[in-house]
C-alpha cells in the first residue's frame, strides 16, 4: 500500500461483531505495510489491518458480483482488500483473518466484510509461517 493521507470509509453493515460501528478512518501505521482502521463511532475501537497479498501470493477471494454491487463495485480494479491482524498478548506470532477480509471500494470509500467459505483460509492465519513437512506452521 502506498503512502496516503487518512481515508474515511463507510461500512454500511458494520463489521462482524461491531455492526453499530459504520464509519472508520484508515491511516498508515508507524510500521509499513500495516494500517490502522479506527472507528469514528467508537473511539476505543481500532483494528490493525494489512493488504494480505503482500504476505500470501496465493490468496484468492470468491465473492459474488451482487455482493460487490452493494458497495458500488463496477470493476475488480475498484477494490482494495484488507485483513484484520490479531496481536496476541502471550508472545505468539501475529495472525490475520483471511476468512473474513474487508473489501473496500476505493472509488466511493464504501466497504464490507465478507466471509469466505474456502476452508484453506482461517480466522487466525499466521502472517509469517515456517514451511514444514506438515504444511505451514506459525
């Protein structure tokens, strides 16, 4: 994600678990490539987010066109995808929610959170996984 000023984003349906929070500001975090998604409705609520394609080149989203139309998406180039980072307090590795990405129409700054049904993507996908004979491990 390139350097940018704060962007106001509306999530008409809110985010899962935070349906009453619909207005957010997206700003770059001190450490790139991370950003902060700060609720304007509840100043105590903010999420660390990242472009998942930076870490997962095989990441795929299968979202039906009617869902994307609800936020005014006319072309795939209109979309920015972000995922929410979990920062554990117990020294474990950072994870990101690849199952519930945020899809944002960068033309009108309207977004939605979707749930992907592919079992490959989890809510706690390790950001920096080590390859092992059993697959990716945190």
